[in-house]
């Protein structure tokens, strides 16, 4: 059983890194060679990042779900993504996570002055521009890792892998990440992995995680992002550590509550 799980994890990681890093490697070469310049180069860069590299977790999970006969076509894949065991519970909890994420940003960052309706305009785009990654990270990888490790270790592993998966973007001048501090970004990925991972653990809804990830990216377009652009310091590390510890505590409470309900 463990060997089978290991193979499934390994295959997913190979696919998701090959798809993303190959696409991003071509972009790096395109910029270095002067092929990707001007408006057309910028458009091509964003399309490749958004539709190829950024969706590599979707492509990898779809291929593996199909091989495992968990899906048979595009429709069944969509059903797998939006399947929600307890809709009311998931909606309530997702809204609470939305509020919590907003309060974290509101407490530590400043609004950059965009009109409030930008929240509504940005959010649908961020479902594709980041949110859909969760089909792979949470919908495929997290359940496999949790068969081997605790929630804490699973979230830590996914966060580190997630940060590493983004690495080539720092070598692409047109990418948003080129203005961020990489190590601050990795710490953010780890902390956000705990937050989204908890939502998946207590709802078993991939789509809820897609929406939460999209919401997190939307907030980055509304608030300053000092926690991503500034170098790591003790205050930032302690802040994310406290948030992670709260998430771990909530996960233990949720696990005990679920155990009592089953009993």
C-alpha cells in the first residue's frame, strides 16, 4: 500500500514540475534571447504562465485520475473538482476562512487604494490565476500525503514543494514574482499551505480550496504585500509561526470533534 502511495506521489510531482518548469524554462530562454519583447512578448509570457505552467497541477492530477479510472472524461473531472460532501458546512466554513484571511491582511498590510469593487472584478480571474492549482495540491497530493504523514507534516511538505515549484518565476522579468523576495514567498507558501490544507481537511472540498486560494490572490491585488516583497525578518517569521500554530490547534480540535461524532 505504501509503495503504491509513494508511486502516486512521485508521478504527480514529476508531472507537475516537468510541465511547469519546461514552460517557464522556455520563457526564460525567450527573454534572454530577445524573442519575447514588447507587448506581444508580454502577452505570450502571461498566457504561458497562466495556461501552461500555472495549470500544471490540474493537468498532472487529471492525467493521474484518468489512469486510476477515477475520471473518464472532462465532465467527470469537473464533477470531481466541485464535489462537496456537506454543502452548507463547506459554505459556512469557507466564508469564515475568507473573513480570516481578510483580517490577516487588514491587520498587517494597508489597502493600496483600489476601488472596493476591484474585489469582485479580480476574484473570477484569480480562480484561474492561482486558484485552480488546488486541484492538484489539495485535491490530489494532500490526501496521498495524509495517508503517510500527519496534517502538520503534510502541510509543511506541500508548502515547501509549492514554493520550490514557483522558483523559475524569479528568473522571468515579466512575472509578478520577480518583484518579491523568494524566501519570504516560501514562508508564505508554507503558512498558506496550512490554511488551505485545514479547509480541505475539514470540508473535503477541492472547490472550496480553489476559491480560498483565489481569494488570497485577490487580496494581494488589494493590499500592500510587504510580507512578500520585504526580506525575511524575525517579526515576519514569528507572525507566520503564530498563524500556523493556531491552524495546527484548530486541526486538532476538529479531529477530536469528528472522532466524537463518529463514536
